[in-house]
C-alpha cells in the first residue's frame, strides 16, 4: 500500500484509485448493467444508513456517524483516516461487536456525510464534536481510536478530555509528532519528496450527477454494487459530484506550497493543518494514565518510520502501553492485516477491562 516516492500514504492511495477508475471510464470498461448496480447500491446504502447511521448536532457541524452493537457494551469511538470515512470500520464491526465492543465511527469534516464548516476548525474541534456525541449518547467514558489523522484526533481528544477516555488505539498516527520524519530531512530532500507527490497528480473528475460519479469510480475488478462507494462521493457548491470536495483546502495540502507550509510553517497553514502539525504526543502523554494500544506498521518504504519513538514512549509507560509492530506492512494495518487488527483490538478490550476493574 505504500510508495517509495510518497510523503503521505493518502495521496498515493487516492491518486492510484482515481487513475484506475479514470482508465476504466476512458476504455468503456464498465458493466452493461451499471445503472441497475447504482440503483441497487443506493437502496442498500440508504438501508444501511437507516439501520446504522445517525447525526448529532454539535456547535461546529451536523456530525454523521455509524454505530454497531449494544450500547451497554464497552464503547469504542473510531476516527477514520484522511480521505476515507466512517465506513472504514464497517467490515470489522460485526466481529468487534461479538468481542464486546459498542462501536461508533464518525465522519469528520469533509468526509462521508459530514460537511466542512464555514468557520475555521481544527482537529481539536473534532475532539469537541466527539465529546458532544458522547454527552448526547450518555457515554461517560469510551475507548477512542483512529487511523493516521484519526489517531492524531484521538490524541487531541485525550489532550482535551482526558477523564472521558478509558483507553486509546492509535493506528500509525497520534503517538509521534506527525512531522518528525520530515524534519530530519534537509531542505532539498524535503522539497524533492513533496515534488514527487504532485508531479503525477491528476484532476479529480467532477460530474453532473451522483450516478455519473458512481459510474466513474466504480471498480470493475471488484464487482458487486459497491454501495459503500457512495459514502465517498460528495457535492461541490456548484452541484457537481466528486471525491473529497474541499478536503485538500481544509488540510492545506492543495499544492506544493501549502504542503510545505504545513510541515515547515504551520502558522501559515489552515487551522486544521496547523493543529495537526503542532500536536506533540511527547507532551500530551507525559502523564498518561490509561491503557494505550499502538499499532505500528513497518516496511522498506515506511512513510511514518516512528518505531524508535514509539518504543521510547512505551518505555515511559510500560504498564500502560502495548506497542505492536507489523513487519512488511504499509500505513494501513486494518486493510493489509485485517485478522491481526481484529485480534489486537479484541485483546485490548480485555486489557482495558482489567485496568478499570482495578482503578
């Protein structure tokens, strides 16, 4: 899943997906029944949302979420990575529910069914939204987890509401300052890395209807109706449909200058981008007092090579931190190692329950 010429996995993933789908459309390589597949997908998506979906009104946004399981069980609030959405955890939900979790997965700004607020917002605003969700749901404490940027939001939540977290799951994000690796590069190395990201960039297709967008991004190789694809599609202000409308601007990652500013001059970034850059887990977790699970992938082209920093953090809190390393694995553990992801998250529930039975 990772690339030697990547600074951020999300760009590699999205560009590859868009290139592949664009080629399918150009080649006319689509099912004859694509309209029927779309209608079936829309019906299944709406039914899934009816059963599992909901909204909570916060001071920032109407926050969309999915939920699975019994609210009497241990709550796990999951925060997705960049350019994905709450459906990120959908394939694992039933198994994790059987393990004893009550799961809520949110869409933060510009993802899934949650819009981007008109005002400036940060990762800490998302933490506030999660707090509001917990209050509305009557949840006093929850395990807070997330992948990549979602893990950093989990850290922001702990920083702001430490007494409302009963445990933390950080999947390759949130345990080490996000720019640590980039700050070890000299100027030319960093500039070249960023140039590599943008040199093969393509314009995201913008289409006149949801059906046309579904048709463009439908993955011929996967088959089926791919109803979860609809969660990726969003409308531009002019009514056109695409993936990730406004998200690059929110992240301050729409061009090379913005990308570099977020790394080197975060106060010149958007507030959302700045907040990601300035979060320092070494400070936030200096007095950690709840269990933490760090899911740490390693590969030859590791884009977040933070094994030593994670080991150092775990050494500070050996009774609280479980640091699991996944060899030959890219940025996305739950996608590349689903069985191991489920196993470790399941085992962590026992760790959390044991901790709170004694505290």
